[in-house]
C-alpha cells in the first residue's frame, strides 16, 4: 500500500479563505493531510504554503470551478487518480447574491444553486458511499443560520442553505448506524469575503462590524462538532439566541426581522 493511502486526508472546498481556511488549519494541526479545492491556483498555492510551513503535512491543491456541473465529478476523479482516501469531507464553498429578487441576475443565481447545492450533493454522495462501505468517515456541511428563516435581499442564498441543512440532517439519520457522521455547521454573519462577493457591503448587517463573527471562532465550533460527531452546531451565543427566537416566531415576523437586518442602509438604492 502506498504511503498516501496509509495517511488520512481531508477534502475541503473553499479552503483558501474564511471559515474553510481556518478549518483547514485546525485539521492540519491534528496531523491530517489536505486536499484543498478552490477556483484560483494563486490562492491555493498561498494557502498550501502557509499550512505546510506551519504543520508539516501534505497539502494537495486542485483548481476547480464548482459553479460547473462537471467539476465535482472531476474532483472525485482526481482523488481516485491520486490514490488517496478521503476520511473527512468539508463542503465549505458557497456564495450568495444581494438584492431584491426581481432585480438580481438570474444566471448568477443559477450558478449559486449549482455551487451551494449541486456540487455539495454530488461530493457528499460520491464520498459518503465510500465512507459507509468502510464504516468510517466524517462529513461537515456548511449551512448557516440563514437556513432557519427566509432572507429578504438574499432569497436564493437562504433557500440554498435551508436545503443544505435539511439535506444534511436527513442523510445523517439514514447512515446513523454506519459509523459515519454527518454534521451541519450554522454560522451567522462572519468576517469573510462572502459579503464582497455577494455585493452586500451596503447592507445594515455588514455596516455593524460588531455583529460579524471571527471565522477562526466559527471554524473551532465546526471542528469540535465534526470531531464529536454532533448532528449540528449553531456558532455563537447571539446566533443561538436568534435561531431559538426565530423558531418560536411565526415565519412572517421572523422574515420581517431579517428584512430589517439585511436591508440597505439609508440612501442606498435596493
């Protein structure tokens, strides 16, 4: 058996920045070798160099655009070609788009659905089948507290994250006796590049920097839940309170509260 096959690997999508990068560091610190998937080779090279220098683990990189339907299958094929075994899958990659639905770009929203849902489902199925066959493995899917309430100005993003969380909880129940755990991580607004990519910098929630969580703290919550085999974790006390309150409110009121949090600041056209 090759050296690569004897060593545990973690596959992380979106692992070059934000929560994904912090999760990669935590897992590398534990001695896991990594396969990081992202779109830009320059960002991949930087992240790989930083993690290898700090933790002396092997870091493979793969530049793939998971907006493309075939890309997730190509990631799986790459793993097979490398002869490595993925013990942990972290589906972190995800994007949103800010604005009223009637004004936003449909093509971009379809791409977001491809990334947030289709690529996640594809990778989860392909690697979950192998994990169940071995009776060992862990999967962490990045949902969001957005999964718990409809989100005006981010309708498609909230919808995709509702899918991710529901999907994750469902397949966890299906494989509960298999030795494989599937965990859903629900962060709130976090200080990452998400808001810039979503054209969301003018929203009220981003203007109040005190409301943005540290991605390292979110990653630690996700890491602990993953390694404990928990079904889900809401990261941060304020987010836990918000989810609990939303669960008690009628959907209409919870949605209106989210509207107020995410609407543009005064003077900005929607």
